[in-house]
């Protein structure tokens, strides 16, 4: 059964919000952090309070595909385009 327009919009909004949160984290305290550390920093936890590394990985993959983030030596870092995107959104202050 196809999703309603409202459900599709909610999914897209959630995805965009998570991507923005990860970009902000990578510009601040999450710089050089592992997937587990990023999940903890962002509060992305499973019901059993374990860090949701898979959610960080999926979100990072989308940002890598968009060339906003790159993977260097098993750590995520912002690209110039990622920093520009953050600045455009007004997220250049350390939040996380």
C-alpha cells in the first residue's frame, strides 16, 4: 500500500532533520568521533539505550552521496560543501 502524501512528507522531514543534526555534530564536538560516539552525542539510541550506529551510518551515507561529508580513516568529516550547507542553514555555531 503506498504511503500518503503526509506520511511521505513526514519521512522526508525526519530524514532532513537527522542529516542536519549530523552535519552540526560533525562541525562541533562530534568532529573525529566514531559512529558509536556520534549516536550517543545525538541521542540516537535503541529502546535498550544502545547507540544506534546503523542510523548514523545510513544518515552519513546520504550525506556522503550528496558530497557534504567524506569518510577519512573510518571517521566522518565535513567537506567544503558540507560547511557551506551548514553556514547557509545558520548552523555554524557548535551545537553538539
